[in-house]
C-alpha cells in the first residue's frame, strides 16, 4: 500500500457503514474548480459517460490523494472507477426530485460499490442540492413505495463548498430540492466498485479501537467503531429496525475487516 | 343558490410516517396533500416545518385517521424496507385556492 496519510480512521469507516455517506474536501489546485465549472456551464449537450473526455480536468479530482485514500479505505486498493459517470446539471428554476434508490431492488449489505458526487461550485440551499437520508442504504424499498414521503427527519442537504466530493452508498435514499437560484447547479457523479475481497482492513485500522467494549451511555456521541456500529441511530428508527440495522452493520464491518476471507 | 366546489369542505390529506404503529410515537416523515390545483409538497434543503411531533398531535388538532399502518405483511427479521409506519389522515375544510 502506498501513501497512507489520507486513509480513513476506524470511526470514519464505521460512520460510513452507519450513515451511508462520507464527505471529503480535497485541496485541489487553485482555479481548478472554477475552470471545471466554466466548462460545464458552456456545455450544450450532455456527453454522458464521455464527460471526462469533454472535461479532462475531472481526472485531477479522481486522482487526488484524499479521494484515493477514501476509496482505498472503503473498497480496497484495487478499486475500479467504472466507466459510467454522469454530469447532473440542475437548471435554474427546475423542480425538486422525489426520493429514490437507484436501479432495481437488489440491495447489497456490503460495501461493494458506491457513488462519488463532485461539486465544482459552492452549493447553497437555493441551488437544488442533492438531499440524502442517512442510514437508509440497507433498506430494500422500491422507489414507488417512497412516493408518499416528502421531508424525513434527519435528511441531509449536501450544501457544500466548491471541490467537495461526497461518497454515498449506492442504495442510499436520495433526491434533490428545487433550484430556485438563477444559476445551473453542477454535480459530476462517478461510480466506484470493489474488485477484490478484503483479507485485512484497508484503512488506518487500530486493533485496540475494538477493545473498549460497549458503553450504552455514549449512544450517538460514540467515537469508537464498536459503539458507533451498535448505538448510532441517525433517523431515530424503532427498536426492531435498529436491531436489524445493528446486525447488518456488524456483518458489513466484519466483511471489511476481512473476516469473511479467514 | 348552489355553492361552487371551492366554497365546500374539501379533503386535506396528511401522510405521517411514525416510528412505530402507535399514534403516540414520534413522526419521522411528513407529507401534506392539499386540495389545491397544482399543489405538490417538496423536499426542502432548509429546515422543514414539523407542525406535529406525533400522529396524536395531529388528531388533537382535528385530523382524522383514515388508514392505519398495514401490519399483515410477512415479517422479515433480517431485512429492512421502508422508513416508519404510514398513517393517512384527513381533515374536511373549506380551503382557499
């Protein structure tokens, strides 16, 4: 393994398992975000998967050590940047987008693929940000069944600074707010995939982080993986759902630790 | 003289997703459907309005439950599906718009 200075901590990996998202702020070269945003503003057609050929500077985002470190931590060193990527341009005056999970209802309780959402400009609440619902990535819910949901307690709008990359579990519930501003809202979506099973942790794992035991009193304030995985409940769901979440999280954590390969 | 539909009580709907099947449990999701042409509730990026904390709060405010959560579906103790338990409520009122 190469540069390990940007790998995630145990707590960050545990929080990704719990919430289904992780946000990084790579220090991209001065002017790069503005240059990319200007190129996107000028596009007349959506090039689809060819967006990286149309805007080659996007490779600098994918290659940034902070981005590589997060991807290596969660998907292993041999992660694949899939060929599908997309420019999501939300024009000024466009409406909100309802909650959905992408693709069909064949959900994955492991961390095998997720999205990277890159925002080249600051995103304000008026610009129609992506909105996510933490902790919903393990729910197998047909999008049709979400049609009677609007605002959900605990939803998180990705109102972020220019250059932010948000990694979101592929199955995380997401939508957008309306764009009430006078500018286009740009987001480039990338898709990443695991290619090899872990035989050991691929992040900055400290084995002693697992030895502290459960502390019920910490609940949502826990900073260690054992208690984050056990007690975090970002939506405040019922006890029955929370117990199921715990079991799924532990399976997922063990998979990342490489225990399935032992 | 016959009243126009807008002068008559119309059905306001409220979809509340509660933490448990109890009307007293906390609300996790809130969707109003107003009987106004073109009305669409929106996901918002700002802090959403939560006029009620429980289904019971809405009942106290005059809403009537017209559908309780369906609990007859097969129970799976390993998989998770939708968030919360859906109550549908109505209130018949004369509504502007």
